[in-house]
């Protein structure tokens, strides 16, 4: 019994040491320095990329759940750019509710940034399927609707 307890103790200490030494991968900065640099140019083929996912109530609801968990802390729950971490992280974020803030930006640009991250923002490429990332683009677009409705564009 004594040997079992000793073996258990050694295993527990080794496991805790490994867990403590291993960095939290979800919070690591992106390895791609281009994506991490807020001034980095988005490739033209990404800018020209078209959104293959039409906005639907179901798609927007799925995107809203992910947005509430992963994005709202910085971008604000309504896309206003005033989330809880803005001051702490010294961020200046656009107000996506203002149509002018989205003017001139393509869905491909939004998709690229959502996928790869930018500045302090971690990308969703390894954490969310492509369809969900396109639905996040649709959700961001819906923030700027004048009537506040999340209706598909006609």
C-alpha cells in the first residue's frame, strides 16, 4: 500500500509540473507575425473572397453564441467596440454598429481577420469551422443594419 501511495504521489507531482509548465495554447499569440501585426496587408485574394454563407436566423444565432464567448469581451456585446477588456488592454476598436466603420471593407477582409487574428486578437481558424466564421462575418455586418434587424440582405 505504501508503494502505491508513493507511486500515486510521484505521478500527481509529475502531472502537475507538466500542466503548470505547458502554456495555455488558447491564449498564445499567433505564430503568424503577419496576422499579429495590425498594419500587415491582407492578401488581395483574401480581400476579393466572397461570402458563400447567406445570413439565416440559425446561422446568426450560432455566431452570436461564439461572439458572446470569444469576441464581446473586447468588441462589446453589440459590436460597439467598448467591451470589458478595452481599457485594460489599451485597445481602440471600431464601432461596428456605425455603417461608416464597415464601409469599404469586404466580407473577405472580415473573414481573414476573424480567421487569422490581428494585433492582440487571436484568430478563430483553429477553433471554429469555416461556416461558423462566415456566420461571424454576417453577424458583424448585421450590427450596422439601420433598423437593428438581422435580416438577410436582399
